[in-house]
């Protein structure tokens, strides 16, 4: 059971401050959509407006094609899971799952059936007699999700539900939430500031900044074809390298850019003004610490720090112009701080951004 969501020029103002600036967005039935962005970008505010917990200042919200601006939260067919578990400490897990159904007037048999169904999905059947204080953080979050499942909503909303978990549990719960979506097939919207969560779980990512949508698309589309420098820098870890660039004045074709003293010949002209400041972008995994004839490069760089991760290594270096450059190398490396290495790349992996931040 799932349904569509459509936002038409949605706005949110707090007095003279505008938190959400006329957002248009369509979410298909059964889609797992992730709102991602830095703190204060408006992602939780947008989620709360969809839930009915925050008044919509302007625009229109449609759920299954029906206007929802004036419909109370309880009538929208939505269940929400928050960052805090918000479990009743004096109740057992079973009672925590059943309480909302009891207050809604469901019969005991129907409640027991729904609770068992949710417990089976989340594998918390053996925990039903325990109190929340006897549960781990991951188990408490499963109960919080189970409390949403028993309501059998059309739409699930998640507001940074994994933020209180340690790193190992977050990875485990990411997998479990993805499996949950596959099992239930409901429309889900998930809010996070963690781009790794967005990349690994989403069917569609919505990147937000200062109350505006920067880009919408599938995870790998945003990764491979970022619309602007902000998305390019936010999606991907380690983040993309950005180096100042400019057009070569002596090349009338507009195909040669200068990165410091390095001239890079592009496959096609750069659509930029002659004196426009440009930014050259290359992801750490697309830089190689080797020189090859005919391949463009950034010249020699001095290694500042090497992070050995076992299966890979992250190398932090400075170019000859003093610009920072990060490399992500597969496997293990014998590179040490203070060594000088050449930096090369393939043109197909390069990105050029104009003065306004848009990818050219």
C-alpha cells in the first residue's frame, strides 16, 4: 500500500524569515526518497509540513492527488519515526506497539495480529515482554519503527532516525530499513544530513540548501553528473577536489584551461567568459599517483598525510600551487608524508564549474 506525494510551490515563513522557498517536488508511489543537506537547510521543516506538524505558509500539498493543506495530521495516512525513540518507559514492547491501536478502538485480536506482523518483520518477537530500558539503542529504534508499521500507513516519514546510534549499528539499521522498504513497498521519505545514508538507501535524493532544492535525482546520477558545485561537494566521500581554473587567453577555441601552471586541453569548448573564474573538480578516486604520457595531470604534489584504512588509503597532498588535493587509492600504499608524487586523471572524470557554481 503506497501513494504519491506532490509539492507545488511550497513555502514556509517564520515571521520575516523564509525557511522554504517555493519548492516543487513529485514523489511516486512506493518511492524511497531521501532529503539530504547540511543543518538548517530546511529538510526537517519540509518533512513536518508533509506530516501536518507544521503549517504550510504558501503553495499546495497533494497526497494521492488530494489537497492536504488543511487536513489534520491524523487524517493524512502518515506514520512518522523521529530521532528520539519516544517509547513509553513503563510499558512493555508489546504495549508500546499496541498502545496507539488501543486508543484508536481496535479490537484485541486485530491488535495482536498487527503487533505480531510488525514484530516478525523487525525480528523483535523475543523482546515483546521487555521494557525499553532493557533494550539496546538499535532494538529501541526497531520498536519505534514497529509502532509506525502497526498503523499500516500509506506513507512513512523518517526524521534522522539513526542519529543516536553508534557507527556499527547505523550501518546495520541502514540495511534493515532498505529491506523494510522492499518488504512493505510503502512510500517513504527519509531525512538525514549523512550523504552516505542518502546514497545507500534512496531511490531518489533531494539535495537541499537554505530552503531550496539544489538537485533531484537517482544517487548515481547526482554522483556522476552534479548540477552544481554544492551538490558535487556534498555527495561523495571523501569530497570532490576543487581547484581554481581559468581559460587560457592564447587559445581562441576555448578548450584549454589553466590549473596553476598546468594547461589542460578539453574535448570541447568551455561555455564561459574569457575572464570568468572557473573551478575544476575531480573526485579523489579519479586521481592517480602516476604520470602517463598523453594523460592530463595536476603536476607534482607533496604528500601531507596518509590515512591507512586497510582495503584503501586516503592521501592528502598539496599541489605545486599550494592547493589541497585528496586521493583515494585502492589497496595499501607505501607512500609517506613528505614524498612528492605526480597527479594524473582522465578527462571524462573531470568537472568544470562556472562562477555561479553551475556545472558547465
